[in-house]
C-alpha cells in the first residue's frame, strides 16, 4: 500500500497549500451557502441526498458512527443526521465554517480538525463521507489513506466531488459556465475573485472518475464504484474497507 514519499519538500508544499485553502474558505464563509445553492441551481442539495441514500442502512443503525469530513458549513452533516439513528459527527479545519455549522445544527457535534491528520482512532467509523472536500486536500492519496485508517473493516467511504462531464455537447457548455461565468458571479457576490477562480482550477487538477477509482483501490478499498451525477458534473464514488 502506497502512503507517499514523505519528503520534507512535499510536506512544506502541503502546509503552504493547506494554509492558503483555509484562509480562502475563511474569507468566503459568510457567503458560502448562498453561492453553493445559487451557482449550482440547488442541484447540490439533490446530490447530498444521494450520498445519504448511499449509506442509509448504516445511518439507520443506532450502533453506527458516521463522520462527515471537510463538512464546511454542515450541509451534508445535517442531511445525514435527518432521521438517522446513527451518531453523526462533522469535521472541518476552517473555524469560520464550523461556527456557521454550529448555528445551523445545534444537535450535531462538530470537531475542528485537519482531514490529513484526523484526531480519531483507527477503525472508529462505520461510514465516512466527504463532499467537495477531497480536491482541496494537499495530497489526494494520503487523504484517502487517512480516511481508510478511521473506517472499520466492512465500513464504507463515500466521496462526492466535481468531476469530468461525459456528454460531449454538454461538456463544452458546462466548461464555459464553470470557467467563465461562475468565477465572475462568485467573485462579485463573495468579494473574492480568487476563491472562485480557484474552484475550476482545482477541479481541472482533480483525478477523473476512473483515476479516482484506482486511487481508492491503492488506499485499500474494495468494491469501488462510481455514479455520474448530472452528466458527470459531479460523481459519487464509494468503496468498502476490506
């Protein structure tokens, strides 16, 4: 199993990347929810419901524990907790985001923590989710390794992330919107042009659907599969810890 080369240079780059991402999200926290729903035409809400359905059996079990990583302002954590018997915890490394999450969901526990080094025991959770957060990590593979570590054998990881549109005509139309229109609107509303220029840039550097499957498997997950959402704008990957 590959856990990265651990070089000092890579570590320093990762620290710089993580600091920049944290500062960026801290700066747009107040407008984050509004822009998520506005720029996605509320499709993001349907995508989160699909994540909940993917682990519905785990959420129904009162003995289960579920962790939502990079939870931001808590939208997916809240979706998972609705009607669930399982214990649901949200975690993020951006305090302004968690402050908003706490206000939205007083019955949920939120923990400030870095997804690359989570403060949880090995094999602690029956399921782990991460929505639109994996591509923000400084090292995707090591991030998946860390998520693998905290999942019990037989437990499930579900990743919801922007991906590569698969419908040819639609792909060009979406790419125009994503690279030209979205950064302009996001910059005006949030006051941070850089944050919404970062979004399409980070997506372009993220592995496509089939490459992410291979990365899941490299971390030790089995029965890995993915489902394209809205023509591949996003994809939901899942895998079982062997």
